[in-house]
C-alpha cells in the first residue's frame, strides 16, 4: 500500500482520445489515488472501469488553459500530478517524490527518470525503448529563482508531470487568460511557476513511461522558435509574458516589468536554441 498517494491528485487532460483514456484508467485501476479527468472531446467517455475515486468532467470544446484551471479548482490534496492521456506516471515513483518533498521543504517539485517507447507497426513486431534524456537525475537547487530558470531553459526538459504542490499550481492557473492556448506555452507555465517557487529535484527512480507518437500534441504544435518570430503569435506571446511575469512578481516580490524583462530574455534565447536545433 502506497500511503503517500492519498495526498496526491492525478489530473488527466484529454481530447478526442478515448482509447488512450480507457488504457490509462485501466493502468491505474487498482491504485488508491484521487483522479480528475477533464475531457474536452465532442462526445463523453462512457467506460469507467476503475476503482479510483474518479472525478470525470465532460467539457466539450474547452481550451487547454481552462481545463487545467477547472481541474485544479477541484483538487483537495496537497500534491498534484499532471499526466498526458498517452503517458504513464508510476505510482511508486509518485510515492518517492511525495516522501522527498515532505522532507525537503525548500523544494517545490520533484520527479524521477523517464523512458520513452516508440511503436513500430504492431505491438508484436517491435517496440523501441530509450531514456527520454541522456542526462539523468538533475538537481535545480540554486537559491536565486532566475538562476533556476536559466538552468532549466539552458537544457530544457519538461516538469509538467512532476509532483507539484497544489497551491503552486493553483497560483499558476488561478486567473489564466483564455487567449494563452498554445500547448507549449501552457507547458512552460507548469515549468516556470514551480521553478520560481522553489528548487526542483529529479530523483534516481523510474518515474514515467512516455509514448512517442508523430501525431501527439507536442509534435504538431508550434514551439517558441515559431512563436517568437511569427506575427500571428504576437498577441498570445504578449499575453503569456504579461501573465507569467505577474506570477513571478507575486512569488519573488520583484516588479512585474523586471520579471517580464528577465523572462523574455531567457525565453528568446531558448527560442534561438530551438531554431538552431532544427
């Protein structure tokens, strides 16, 4: 029995992928953990074959930021984990991270190591499995919040599915502007706010299994390299920078304009890295 899971709510945002949703609910079927599913699909999901205390909400057409806000408002546990509908976060890994955060109050988030698998044709033919990142078990432990952000974006990896404090994520999405709809911008909100709020630890445990698919959201969405240079994203980028700078200001006490300038410099540099990688 993983006692720490009673302190965690797993949030699964999904959209028109009920096959994936059924699979992940089957995976967690016997796990005693709160779960909130926010489903913006055109049709509701009807298969509920889980023993989890599941909260399922059918929110047809609701954009990603509003789904996140809606889900977080229904969380009653001190910790929260986001999980894409095609990924798996291991319960034992969540337990280990909860234990770590409870004994290290200077840390705002924690996760473990991840592997990714890529299907070739059918499951029975071949499955390619690799570490998600070459470097494992990073510790973002600088005292200065902007140094932590600088480190994060110098060699970026997502902390979307880390174990987070619910109050930090509620702050991140409390008054989210619906105009911030880009998938990557929303992911960066779930990275920037907790990294500013405290240190981040990657523990030496198997934490997450991620499926690689060419049609997944992160493969078909424009990232910051395009967002920064395309005029079509100018308004959304401005909304994003203003919004996140306000959150940084609340946490650090720094003026909003200083927070925005620092954030913009870091993200512009990161966008140039992405462009070079292409």
